[in-house]
């Protein structure tokens, strides 16, 4: 059974659109904007013979990768946080003896959108 671990929520790019206000004689353009947020998760698909030692190693990898991502994100304004997380997690996992088989660890993102405002 896959387990999702939330990693970060990062502000995404603002979006803009122009709608026309048709309440008067002439339609007037109205600029609307909204913000997006990118949510990042680590999805762990554990092997069938998973024990507590595996989950302890995953927790240690998460802590190390999160610390690296915080430092990298602070220094670069957030742009390097997620790539640093993935890189540090992979490096730490190999030192812990976790076999990184296909689809065992997946990086998942989800984007949420705010309401359109004037």
C-alpha cells in the first residue's frame, strides 16, 4: 500500500486573464488574477517484506533531504529546493542500504488554484 509523505508547498506562478464586463454600453476589459500552489509529496511503495528498519531508514532519509532542501531553497529563493530534496534523498537512501528499485519511491506534485480575483 503506497504511503504519501508531504514534502513542501511552494507558491507557484500567478495566473492572469482578461474578461469583459458587459454591464455598460461598451464592454470593458477587467484583469483578473489568481495564485497557484504546488504541493510536493514523496510516495513510498514499500516492498512486501517491509519491516520497521525500512521505515526508520526512510524517516532518516526524509529528515536529511528536508534539511538540504531548506538550505538550498533559502539560498536560491526556493528554486533549488525540490531538486536538492530528490538528490539528497537518493544519496542518503543508498548509504542506508535501501534498494531504489523502479517505482518504490516516486516524487508526486499536485497544483491547487486560488479563486479569480479582480
